[in-house]
C-alpha cells in the first residue's frame, strides 16, 4: 500500500497558487485505506475513530462508503450530525462519558457505548436507558507506539461482573471491546487478546449471559519514517483467521483511526531562515511543533521529510518558526543544501496532526486543501507548460532549418 505523496512538480504547482504552509488531503487515499480494511477483514464493520482526522471531507467520504464512527465527545457527535451521519452509526467509545456527551448521544439516538467502570452505569441508565454496552478490557502489548491500556480497560476478571451489573440496571450487555494500543506492530497482540476475550465469551455463556458483539479497536499500523516495512495484509489475515476460528457467530467491529488517514495527507512547508551552527546547517521552516508537527510530541511520531534539489546530502537540522527551543523537528537529517524559499514536502502526516495544532506565538496552523479539487488544475497547468515548451522547441528547430 503506497502512501499519497505529491510529486515535486505537483507540489510546486500548488505552491504557486497558495502560500505555505499548507496541507493536501487525498480523500481517495482515505477511501482506499477503508476499502483495504473491508477487503482483508470482511466480517468486521468499521467505526472510523474520527479523533485521528475529523476533516469534514473525510467524514463525508467515509459516510458515503457506509462507515460507522467512533466518537468521544459531544463535539464529535455534533460534527458528524452536521455532516448528515445518523446517531445509529456512532459508537460512543470513550469509556468515561460526560453529561454533555450523554445528553447529545440521547438527542442524536446514539445507542452503543463502551465503559470500564461501574460508576458509568447509573449515568448511562439515566440518559440512555436502553443503551447497548460493551465493556473495555485491558490487553497488554509492548509493541505499540502509544499505550492505551494503562488509562483504559478493566482487568479481565472484572469484565463479566460489570456486564451483569449493567444488565441489572436495564442496559443491554452486548459484549467486549479492547484496543491493543496505537501503531501496533504485533499481530500476536491481537491474537492473544482474541483468545482471552474468547474465554470471557464462553464463561459468560455458561453463566447465562449471551454476548453477541466484539469490538477489536484500532491500532493498525502505517509505514513509519524509519522505513519499517509492515505486511499489514498478512497481519489482517491472521486476525481474520482467529476471528473465524473463535468468533464465527459474533458481530465484529473495528475502530481504525491512524490507518485510514495517516497516509492520506502531505504538508508543504518553506524554508524561511537558515544558519550554520558548528558544521551543521539549520533550516527554519514555516510550520513547527506547535502546528501540525505537534504529533512529534503527542503522538511520538516522525514524519518522512522529502527535500528536492541536487547536491550532496549532509546531516542537517530542521526547526519550526516559533520562539521556543523545543521547536526542533529533525536532527541529523541528510539533506541537500537548501535556501530561503525552498519548499520541502512531508508525507504520512494525516493522523493526529492537525487536531493537536495550536496558535502558539500567533502562527496559524497550516490550512488544508483537498487534492481532488486541485488535481485537475495542476494537471491542466502542467499540460499547458509542456505544450508551451514543445511549441518553443518546434519554433527553435524551424529557425535552425
Ligand atoms: C484512538 C482510538 C482508536 C483509534 O486508534 P488508532 O490507533 O488510531 O487506530 C480506536 N478506538 C478508541 C477507543 C480510541 O480511543
């Protein structure tokens, strides 16, 4: 699966028409990633975890493909509602629900909820008395980039008592959910989680509680800047085998976030300052760690940086525009010599980036344009240039003759 990456020409063409920094979002790529998951996990419904990238064009595109959505707050539900998504296609997958969220869920007809503590039961029973609930269990995985099992999930042995308590409060105990952690590089983490949850299903059945739903969360990885190759198809095949073997009659859901949008967006940013420190060139960009590069801190991520231009590559430092010393983005990055005004491209910057960007120091976060809207313009412009060049060459030749 190739990431969406603009060519140098396409990048320059777009940069002629708008100031940097800007982001280019390919909704086609997001749709392709969605289709990839549908193909390799055919039994699992998809609830896109919109916190990764809630751009309305992404939401619209996925909604059109039949996606459901994982939401965590009143704000997310409202945004989906404005996009035309019905509450029946949302799962409130934040295990702790605030009153605004519960009120919004009740008003929009959201029916599915996850929880991981008894203190949530009376809240749910009050606002959404006939809710379907799944209990979130803790699973361990040292091979995830982002740990989601310290703050979330109950130990396995507490899951069934919680579901029974929910039933007693009038809620519908539907099943179990887990999240192995984000950017999980381990197939075994999913397989082990499925095995443990299967024991819970059997135990529940024996005690008279029939569970029908399983939600295996997100965590599906994308290629990282270190160029680590991941055979996601093989990973999904293994998960699918385990699902078929252990949960042949269960209704299965996934909640991918990063995988849907991570590879679907590029950043175009310009060098706005240069300096030499020791023997190391420093390049100051017009986008930084307080902007869409915030994922470096919050998401522990490193984004592939593409510098164009010939020349010997030497270890260089790239930093953002703010007046904070923490605003350093890449160190020892092999780059050709760059000058003020040069553009650089950053790929795979579509998940957990724009959402955590700030206005620190008065720098506006990069604006987002949609590749579909630009594509024809860029292509037309390049065609014109080619034909202009051809005419020029033709004229030159006829002069020489
Ligand atoms: C963030 C989140 C996801 C998405 O995780 P990815 O690693 O981006 O796929 C899914 N489910 C829940 C409950 C989450 O909090």
